[in-house]
């Protein structure tokens, strides 16, 4: 396979991956609740996404697994692996 084609497939897979994460975060922000509750839900979902603990995955896009884990966020929960 030509490098340009392979690169295009990876780029397309990454675009789908990012789009799915944005849709997930948008849905969290549109849930019922106060602005603070919705913000907390979005931030918690984002923390889980970047640690690779949840969210859409694709074999072509494994960058979430190599992202450093953030410290505990706000509510006293730790997002470190158990």
C-alpha cells in the first residue's frame, strides 16, 4: 500500500475517533442539571477518555493509551489505574 493511502486511512480513522469523542462530550454537556453539574460530567468524561478508560476506540488510533494520566479531578476520585 502506498504511504499516502495508508496515511489517509490513518487520518480518516483519527478523524472518526475524535468526532466520536466530541459527540460523547457534547452529549454529556447537554444532559439535565445545573451548569456546574454538566461541566463536571464533561470534565470527568474527558479525563476518562484521555486515560483510555472509556470512549470509542479504534485499532488505528491507540494514542489515548499513551497519554499520561491526569491527577485526581475535583470530586476526590482518583483516575489512576486500580
